C-alpha cells in the first residue's frame, strides 16, 4: 500500500480510519521517545525518522541527497510496519527486542531484518516501541552505520 504524501500530516489524512488511529499513536510514541536530533519527514513514501544532513552531511550511501534513515512507519496492505535500522545493524539491540517482545504481547513476533510487522493492530506494544526508540541517539546511529558500511 503506497501512499503519496509530501508531509507526515498528509500521510495520516490519506489513511483509512482504523489505520489512522493506530499510525497516529505509533507516530506519537516514536516522536515522544526518540533522542533529540532525529527529524520527522516522508521517507520512501512512509513516515520517516532520519538523521538530517545538518548532523550527518554524507547522507544515505545509496543516495547521499537523502538523509540517513533510522525508523519508518508504514501502513501496508495486511499489516502496520515499523522499520528500525538499528535493530538490523546491532545484534545486541535485536536480541534485547526479541527477549522483551513476549513480555508485552501474547502473539508471536513477526519480523524481517529491520521490519516489525503488526498484523493485529490491537496488540501493538507501544511501551516497548517507546523503549526501543530511546536506545540509540543520532550520533550512535551514525557511528554504527559508518562501522557497518565503510570498507576496511
């Protein structure tokens, strides 16, 4: 499900009612818990939380004109998705999340490399997402990103 929007508010306006409430709550959870320095935008046709060029001028290596992505939220056809690049890049953070998840939700964790899929929108663990958002600053994300992308 691709949503054409230029701003986060426009993205939300275009969502179906049941998704709008959930995505809005997820958005607020992320915004209220990310460390200072990340910026909200539309990134890859999703709500995006990025390290802006003012902090990391090099931008994203795949397209340096883009800021460095960190978290994205999307309303997909059959689920709500939270993409967290830190989980993909940091095995310790992934392990923490996998251990914590069943303490918050009785359903099985459904995730890919950076994508956490919520098929049941009534069981999104907002408190866990809040804690996840607090675990990495923009500077820590840049350092980890550079460590993982720079050739030795």
